[in-house]
C-alpha cells in the first residue's frame, strides 16, 4: 500500500510521455543537464489475471491491448479471462525499461513495465527504443546509450538500431587492420550507443574498490550458512552462460 501511494510509483506501466517526463523533472531538481542511459530487459513473472477498476475497469495480466480488456460488468470479466486463457495470451514476463542519470546515489528510474509472453521480436524492441528516443527529444533529455542483454531479438534490435540513418552524420571508427568497424547513429538528442551483452551474463561487477564474480557467490553458497540455494547461483534463468563457464574453469561441483 505504501508503494502504491508513493509519488515514485508508476501510475501507468506503459511507455507513456509522463513516465519519461518524471526522469526529466528529477534531472532538473538535481541540476543535471547531461546525457542519460537507458536499458531494457525481461524478467519472469507468475501468470495471473486480476481485475482493476483503474482507467474504467480492465482485466490485467495478459499481453492484449487495454482496449481489448475493458470490463464494465461481471460478464465482461468472465469473457476477458476466458479469451486470455483460450488464446494463451497470459503474460509470463514483464519488460522493464529504465533510465539512469549517471550520478552517484541516484537509482535508475523505471519508465515502463510492459507485460509480455516472451515473443517480442526485434522490430518490437526497436520500436520501443525509438518511441523512448522521441519522447526524450521532446523533453530535451539526451539519451546516450541503449543497453540490452544477448537475447536474439534484442541483439538483432541493437544491430538494426546501429544501422539507422539518424538525424545527423553517424559517428564512425574503423581500424581495418583488426577488422574493427564501429558506427553510432546521431539523433536530435545526440549520439546513441547500443550496448549489448552478447554472452548473456555478467562476468564481473565492481564493488567500490573490490570486485564480485559468480564464483564468489558459488563459494558463499557452498559454506551452507549463507542462505543461498543452488538455484540462486547455478543456471539461474537457464541462459546464464557465464555461470557455466566459471563453474567449469574452477572445477566446482555444487551440492544438490
């Protein structure tokens, strides 16, 4: 209840102008006029349908447009639920889009939480990036990066993003001797660099003057007193290639 009533909570989970404007207002309060960073990724959620009276009454929890989920009577609720189940449109994931003001102790700001069933293609991901960029341009908010992991659709979306004509000549860097050819499109908000984590896993994280790699968590789990389970450190989302590499490199065998 406290979260729902907080002024920081999203009033609309879709990628709308107001959500991006909240980031601009925060930047203005901080006196920050520099570039910001954007990133997006999907995380799994438990499939569940629920009725919300907000915005006139809708059945939420599916990937259908809100206009297709309007429920004004109990019969409408039953029909919407039956349709979502029959068409297999229940959301199994949520795509989070965040913007980070690069200042210490300023957390990333969530600007969208979009229900999905994991079937978003590269065209859809690219469309979201361009929609965000257009809103940022209207607000005078320069977005300098778009980050994503190595999922196939997101990787292709980033590749297509790099090929866009932009609003000004692209920034390029070539080193033919090593086969390096980099290109960054330039929009009204400035250059926007697509950052992709191709191995689909974090190899190392900085912790102040220290560092943290996956094997540190593996060893912590093996103590038996940390509270970590095997599922917390091994094959967490069935895409953690970096975990597998580290386990093989250290010859570590996790207990069941």
